[in-house]
């Protein structure tokens, strides 16, 4: 299960996070780290983490808090990454990883998440609820919407994993809200107030994504995926002026180099969007440029996804 989880992360996380060396080290030491948490910690501690705490939107500035929120962000990033990189096929096609690298169909990736939740997630109640909900095929239409055929999957098929997890997360948010209200019966809100609270618990909302809703109030899933992509995938919306990908010192040589590399990545992405994303040459060029950008920025100079309270 752990090996499968690490394999999934290796083909689904953006290179801007600069975590692939650590993931590779964990994969190579799978027999050692599987023996216990202390062995895992020993390997992880040899790698200098760019940031050792959770983002303020998750920790709410309370040291040691934020794991659950941070883990949800990791899952959203990985599921969007599966769509962006076609479960690893884009990496293989671009000669960026070995041809024998494990490819994850949407259902393979979902199964890996399910197994990790069952065996490793620290909150036993959360783990049990996740697995029970997952194992019921009818919940969130998992068995109907997630394909197991990575070779014939369409772009829409690849996006379904991220949309499934988004829907799952919203359902969890509503369930937790109801459980909290039921445990505090003295301050139980009236039905109208409860409906308002449930609407407020959903993501995205009207304030941050008006176009995510159709005129009848239903979700526009194409725009929801764009919102997920914009929030969790570093490559999706590159804006050098806003410095969304990297933080660096403009007065250093590295700063100049990173500026040039950002320009190259932007140019390649524009070309890729114009001619289509299936060109192996273009895919390889984008991946190489992005990796070079991470290396040039140095440790601790990258950003993860934009903040979201969840």
C-alpha cells in the first residue's frame, strides 16, 4: 500500500514542490521505512523540507495544527495532477521518466487513495467513513465516472478523478457540519440558518467562483475543474507578474535565471495550448523547463498551491 501511494505521488505532484527527490529516496528505501515510523522519519529528516509547517489557511497560525486540511490539499493536488499528467503517461511520452513507470488510471489513483486512508490515516473515524463511503459504488457515482483504461481515456475522463474528490470533500464538509450542530443541541440553528451554513460550507462559493454555477444554481463542472486547477496546480495559471510559481531574490544570479526560465515555460505552455497537449516534444520541453526552474530557484524557494481554507 505504501509503495503504491509513493508511486502515485511520484506521477501526480507538480515539480515546483521539489519533493520528487524525497519521494524517490523513500521508494528506494521502501523495505526500511516499512519497518516503522522512526525509520520513515530518519529518511525524511535527511531531506531539507522547504517548509516545515502547514500553510496559515490550514493551521490558522496555531503551531502543530492543520494536518487534516493540509492532507485534503495534497489529495486535491494529486487528483488534478493525474489529469494534468494523464496518470504519468505524459511523463513517459516525454521521456521524462522510465518507460516502466507505473501509470495510474483514474480508478487506480482513487483506489490508492482509498488504501492509504484505510491503512495509514491517523484519524480512525475519518478513515472508516472514507473507506465505507468509497466502497459503496453508488456514492458520488465513483464506479460510473472513473475509468480504468488509461490508454483510451479522454481529457474529460482524466478530469473526473479531481471532480469526484471535490464532490466527496464537499459531502464530508456537510456531514461534519451536521455532526457538530447535532452535538450542540442547545444552539441548534433553525432550518433556514442550517441551509445557509451548509451552503457556506461548500467550495467553491459564489464569492470566489461565480461562473462555477449555472443559472439554475447547479454546478458547472467544467468551471469547477478550472477552479481546482487554478487553486492546486502550479502550472495551470502561470503569471510571472504575480510570481505564482516561485519566490526568489531578483538581485541574485538565480533570480535572473529563474526569470528567464519562467518566460520559457510560459512560451512553451502557450505553444502547447495552441497546437494541443499531445506532442511528446512539447511535453518534454515544458517538463524540463519547469524542473530547471525548481533547481535554479534553490531549496525553499518554491510555492505550493494557492491558499484555500478547507
